[in-house]
């Protein structure tokens, strides 16, 4: 035992003085020993602010009391080792069914008692370490998810309230569109989702835009911003400025397009 650390608490739940005295003699140098003569006292100690790290429970305790000790929420994470005389298979099965992790039989052999207690305390410490690590990881992931949702909600708000139209084009089809683009072009979101580019641009503009996009994909340095035209649902032509960038989309690439209506700007040129 590491003398620099506080002694771990062991609870001996046994009404047999001979067993208690023998175990105290073996374990007192290394552990703080608490004694309970019955299930009620055992649970009181297990529910205390300083619960035991391990319980030694005599199988001769009445079965209802054993069930209460083994199934109480306060002992759920406390290893329980059963104490008995030379055991029969039925006795061992009873203890394991109630949740015991091991058996120690009389007459107690100090080396066996110490080794089994040390093993199960070490397993408990290791399990708690893993649980803490998992909980810390889960909490970290939850924080990351919350942060990502906050960022996602912020971007969603920006996109949905943007004055300019925004669309994502993949495989020459619309995969996303914001309300401004729907309003600009005169279609609903449902009408645009999955629609081919030819639905709202002329064949000439389609060829020009797809050629530019293919060149960008190939790594040719072209201006991201250029003028084009789109066709409103009523058939009218809208002069627009397109700001196009290439973004990841699943395992491939897509075009993120910001569409600005420049008809008013073009009209002002002729009024100056």
C-alpha cells in the first residue's frame, strides 16, 4: 500500500465475530475497516458520505438482506466479495446471481484474501478511470456539438436573411437555395431543389458557366466574380453578378454561388 495515500475503506458485513476478527487482523494494516452485523447497518455505511471501496459480505446473512445490500443503488459500483465456509456450487451461484464478484472461503488465507481484495480494488479503480475518461470525452463532444449547432444556426440565419441569392450547385443541379434566390428567380424552394441549371439559365449562359466551372475545377485561375443572366419564372431576363467558389460536397465538389441582382445598377449607368 502507498502510505502517502489515505487508506481505502473496507466494509465487513458479517455477524460472525471469528470471521470479523480474523479479517481485521489481516486487513487493518492496509485498510480502514468498518463493521456491519446485518444488512441494515451495511446499507447505512454504504450510503454514508465516505462509502467503502469494497464490501466483504457473509453469505449466511438472510437472503432478503443480501438482496437489499447487493441491489441497492449505493452499492451498484462497489465490488462485493462473498464470505463463506467451503462453498458448494449452489452457494457460489447464489452469490454471483446477486452480483458478487468473487468468493473467499474459511479458513482465511492472508495471501489469498489480500490478493483478491487488491485485484478487485484495482479493477474498480481502472473501471472508474475509464468511466471518467469516457464521461469527459462525451461532455467534450456535447460541447463541440452545441458549439457547432450555434455556428450552424448563425450561418443559417445569415443565409436565410441574406439580401443576395445563395445557391449550391452540384452535378449541374440545385442542392440548396436561400429565400432571397427563390424570390429573385420567382420559384419556390421545392421547385428549385434538384432542378437542372437549364431551368433558369439560357443555353448560352449554361455553356459559358459550365465551361468556367470546369476550368476552376481544373485549377485554372479565373476571376470568381463575373456577370451573367438568369431567367425568371415569368420568362424575363435578370442581369446578375455571380460570385462562385468551389466547395467540398460529400466526396466530390460543388459550386457555392452568390447571386446579386444588378439590373438597377445597370439602369443607373444610362441615367448618368
